[in-house]
């Protein structure tokens, strides 16, 4: 072979090797496309339960029946996603007391023809099938004030109620009322938070004062004395709910405009566990009865006309750190939370959220 022929042959061999190395062969495999990771599931499961468009002021339960007090009457849940209208649809129901499975009281307000609100107390003996107006006296000089919260002591058979600046009690199913603390005819804003200790010796109630200051009272039923806490939150503020820890009768949680505080010694000292939240109202708080370090809440931004997202907030470590989940409800969804309740459904603990103009949402505890 000549030198020229040898050079051409070597060049052809090198060309074949080069093409093969670069993937030019028809027998090479295409690169494997990596699939993107699957999106993580949401940390909580939420489902719509109905009553869209209503303001759910408060949620109650008695004998396994869930009851909603709304700005358009009373409703009780027949099954998931279905609600039965239980009357008073022309009234804004501010508070209820479910005395028995059938015997209910409902505090209401309605605009009178003169444009001023009138306050009425209704009673039902058949779980809302029929209502009659109670001839009662909750106020001065024949004028009834608003009842913003009701609580029934099943052992003592006493009903407690709060107004603007009064805590009162009734031993005749709401017909007559005796002042326990404060007075009728006072100035201020509603005192709509009310709860009782497990030993039935202490009542807590609160709301807002005359200068937009948060006010919380601890009332001793034995002595008739009350302690006022007025600096738990930066003002403006308004106390919205008081809850005892399920595992400790000395631990009390208070939710408000601006956050949540806790006392581990029945009011002797307080710690902020959720704070620095401007213009957001926390109307309630739920403590997991199985794992009390897990606390759930949800708020309402002060906006009466525009939609807002539903944002669930929770802590797994007693308030040291918090997480959030925003429900994908769409731009027209009214997700501000005005009430919460924890109920047991079989072996499952479930939280129901009453929304401002958005109906009711259901969330099993994860």
C-alpha cells in the first residue's frame, strides 16, 4: 500500500470512530427524560359544607347535632353538605344556648322600622321547628340590651349572658336577669367571649371597651369578685374567645384582634404565642385534645365587602413556631373566619369553620 492510500484508510477509520462516539449510530438510545416530582399534598384537608353567602356568627353542638347561628337565622346540619333551616331567618342570631337537645334559646337583633336595632330573645322546645318570643328583661327601664353571649351551667341550671358592660345570670330560663358583674346601661363595645372553668367556679368574659381597648374579666363565682386584664394585646383590640386546654385546668388561651395569648397558671401570668398581627381578628382557637401542643386558628381581616382567602394557621410546638396553609378558594371566595368548633365524629376530631359570607368549611385534624 502506498503512503497516500494508508493515510486515506486511517482517516476513514478515525471518521467512523468519531461519528460513533458522538452518537451518530442509529442504534444509540435516546436520553431518559426525568419526570418532575409530584406536588406535595396539602397539609390539611378542607371541604365546603354549604350555607354560602351567610355570616356564621357562632357554631354549637348538642347531642351530636351541629347548629349554626347566622345573620339569617338558625341552621342545623342534617348530614355532610346539607343544612336544615331552623327558623328566625329574618333575624341576625348573635348567640345561642342549647339547654337540651330540643330546648334552645337564641339572642337576636333586627332593624326596626325607625332604623334602630331591636333586641329579642327567642325560645324553642322542638329544636327550632317552632319559636316563640320570650318576655324577658335584660336592661334598664324596660329597654332590652343586646345579649352577645350565652352560656348554660347544666349542673346549677343557671344561664349566663353578657352585654355591653354586664355579666348577668338567669335561673328561670332567661325571663329575668340578675347582674353578676358590671351593670346595664354601660358604655363600650360588645362582650361576646364567655366561658366557664371545668370546676364551675370561674367565669371568663371579654370583648372591647369604650376606647377600642381589649378587656378580659376573670370572675369568681364564690366571692363575686372580678379581675380585669386590659393589657394582653396592643390596642386597638377586642377579646374574641377564651378556651381551656383539654389536659390542664390551669391553662387558658385567649384569642383576639392581634393574636393569641396563653396563661399556664389560671391568669397569674400571660405569654403571647401568636402576636404582631395587625388588623386581623382571631375569633377562636382550637387545641388538639390528643396532642395539646398542636393548636389551630384562622383569622378574619377587617373587610366587610371584599373577598379574602381562608388561611389556616397552626403550631405543633405550643406556639414556638407557626405554619400557614391558604385554601385555594378563588378570587371571589369569602374565607374570613368568624367562628370555629371542634367536634368528635366517631374516632375522628373535626374542626368546622364558620366564615364571613362564605358559609362553613370542614377540616379533619391531620
